[in-house]
C-alpha cells in the first residue's frame, strides 16, 4: 500500500521506514508492525504523536537528523574507512539510503574532489586516487566534526553514526593522549585546528597504511622525522615504521603548522635582529604610554619568527585565519605598531609579511604588555544553577587564578540579571548569544579547561585560534585545595561511618533513578557526573534550608518542566520525595530545579536544533 501511495519501490519504502523509526524513537514514539496488517503506532502514544506533528510541522525532526548537505562527506568517510570494496546493496544498507541516493551522492563526491574518486570495480565500489590526498581530505573532514565542540570527547559524539561504528571514542582519546605526550617531549608549536588535523590524520593513517601504502618526497628534517616516527610508533604500536609513512606525516605536520623546535642555525642567525625589532616595538609602545615585558617578548618573537622562517624555507603557506585578521580592527594600535616595526626586519631578510603574520606579532605584543592599571579581570561563573557546582568552580578558579575577581555566580536563566560590567563569563553549559565573552569549561575544571582560561586571560577572544606551545599553565602545589585536613568533625567514628553509608546509599539511589531517566533522554558522562557532584554539594544546603526563599524565575522554570517534561518530572519527584522522607528534610524547588537543568540540557539542546 505504501508503495502504491507514494510511488516508491519496496527497497525505498523499507529504508524510509527504518529512518522514520530512528527519528521518532528519539521522541518516545514507536512505529510497530503487525503481520498481514502493516505498520502502526500504539494507542497510548498516538496523542503524543499528534502533538509532536503539530509542534514540528514543516520542520526537520530528530536528534540525529541527517543533514543531506553532509551526506557526501559521510559517504567519503565511509569508503575511506572500508577495509574492502563495497557492493551497492551493502553500501545502501550500511548508510540507510536508497541505491539511487547512493549513486547521486557518489557523483557529488567525485565532482567535489579532483584527485580522489569513488569508482566501481569488479568487486564493488572503492575509493581510488592518490593515497596521501585521500588521507588529507578525510582527516580534514573528521577534524571539522571534532572541532564543532569544545572537547574531543564531545566532538566525537557528533560524528556520523557510520564513523562511530568503525572508530571508537577510546581510539580517538588514546591517539590524542599519545600526540599530547610526544608534543610535550618535543616542545611542539601547534594551533588547535592544526592539532585536530594531526590527530585525525593519525587515525586514518593507522586504518589505511597496511592496505593502502603510499610514498612521498616530503622535506626531511631530523627533528621533524624523529617526532613523526615516535608518534607513528606509538599510534600503530609498532617498533619500526616505514620511511614513507614518516615522510607523509612530516608533510602533514608542515601543512598544518605543527612545528618542532627549529634548527639551531636559524635560531642563532636571527637573534640580534629580533632584539633590534623589539627595541623598535618598545619605543613605539612607550610613545603611546604602553609598557612591555621586553625580555619575554624577545623570547616569544625569537621562537615565533624562527618558526616563520622554517615554514618559508620549505615554501609552506598557512591558510589565512579569519580570527587573526580581526586583530587589525580590534587592536588597531597594536597592529600598526607591529606593522611599522616589521618594515626594517622585512627589508633585512627581503621578505613581505602578510596581515595574518603581522597579526601574530601583534598578539605577542599585546600578550606582553604590562598593565599600568593593575586591574583584576572581573568574571561571572555560570552553571546549571546559581548555586551547586558554581561553588566548586568558584573555589577552584580562585585557587588557580588569584588575578581574577569573581563577582558573582549565576544560572543560564539568570544571565539577564547581570548588570555589572564583567570581562568574561566562565560557564559549564552552552549559553545563548550574549555580548559578554564566554569561556566554556567542563564541570570538573580539567587541565584543558584551566589552559583555556589562561589563554583567554593572555590573549582575549583569539585564544582558541592562535598557535600555543604545549606547556602546562597550571601547576598546583596544593595537595589539599579545600583544606580537608583542617575540617573539624563534631561526631565520633561510628556516627561518621553511618553518615558515609547514607552518602553511599544516596549516590546509588540517585544513579538508579538516573538510569530510569536515561531511557527517556540521553545522559552523557558529563551530565551524570555533574548531577552526582551537584547532589553532594547540595546536601548541606538541604539540611539548612527553610524553603522560605521565593524566586519567580525558578517557579516559572519549574512549571515549564512540569508541563513540557512531565515524564522526567514524575521520575525525579519520586526521588526527591524518597530523600525527604529518609533524611527528614525539605528540598526546595530551587534545589530541585538545579537537577532538572543538568538532566534536561541534552533534550532541550536537541529541541533547539529542531526549532
């Protein structure tokens, strides 16, 4: 009947039904089938289905909705990861598309790429062309997905399903850790996007090098070759690596601005010229009442310009960085100082630096300015609620960054109430478009988050885009950051044991209820960890709360949750009631609301995508 009604083949209808099932299941609607009767939606879910159709009429639906514009990229990645030629039927089934769509998308891939093609052979379809070009093209695609989120772990979550079926999250994370380790050993200079491109290339190299060997006449530099060799040995878990593979990785490194320490001859040759350049910069800064950390600027520019000459020597041209070019307008005075000071330097070496390169120099100048006002940066901490984990974040941030003045804590819904002038916001959640700069961190403030904050302090809004050295900004000597040893316990060992048992049971009970919730909405590890940590931070407040504080914003949000997320509300309210009866306490709506903010973050983000 469906074939007749829509004029489609049986195979097309079959694929469409599979896709439809995936889409509506996310919204707790099931499409079932009865023998000799056909497809149906259970009676209890029909009203939900009707409401859903009304709400999303004329809209694309589904948390995992496939963007047709990205389908050619997905198909290219699919063939790049295939270990053998693929028959058309197998491709269609794996990708959940019809054969006609497959052929149409293959043509799009072939039109997009000059040096690589998907071709049909005797055994099926395969990816053909220059092996190195295949690796570069597919690694850039993979990198573009990983770069959509603030961490590699979160970036992995947005990869196409067909890619995640072949590449595990553990493989991505372990490869990343290997590169970080070797970067630290070799003091490598790399931008964030360069790092992701290198990571993605290594993943494809490991997948393809046995069945798809390649050769390359890449530039040979002892330090680069040694660095590339060590990474490949660790990634592939091999004691020996083919020389061609090492050369390919070296070329990939240089294309992406992944720079090992330069040759000593180059470094020494420009030392005096860098000092002269900084002397000129200092005079120009003093003329407009700016003071420099001169020795540090000499250090930074000496290293940076040495890298510049290394790239120039090998005729490697980095792509223009749009964020860097904004320096010209955002920091016009600093940009002009850099541009004018570089004139003599350019004449000396018979070179012409473009605006992107001048912007790099301007950033280093800005980074090494001495603030005459000695004014602390003002910061707001935003969490899933105005309390909760923001207390933990605030304590850690104050310990690590004493130069910051944390003037308040807020929830996402409390951002509109910020009337103080703040320099930036540190947030554990995605924030709506606001004018204040935001540094997004994880809920536990990991080392990468600490580095991100430090880079923002040093470089402002361009911190995530400029090359950084792989050094650790934070080395805490405090083994007891929250003064645990100084905490006085007013109860005996037996009572303390009873309290610890209660805490254990509370945590396990919470996890049981979250397991029920996870059947309705996806809860990633960050959300689970956030809820558990939040509860542990909140318990002292539960005992102290008299539930007298009224917050109109929280009340409105709570009523919205009851109305729009009643399924989750019914489960969590049972948990709160159980805890209240067990501990003889009252958990206010404000406190409960914080739990919902964590739990519903993923569902509401998906809804925003749909809308």
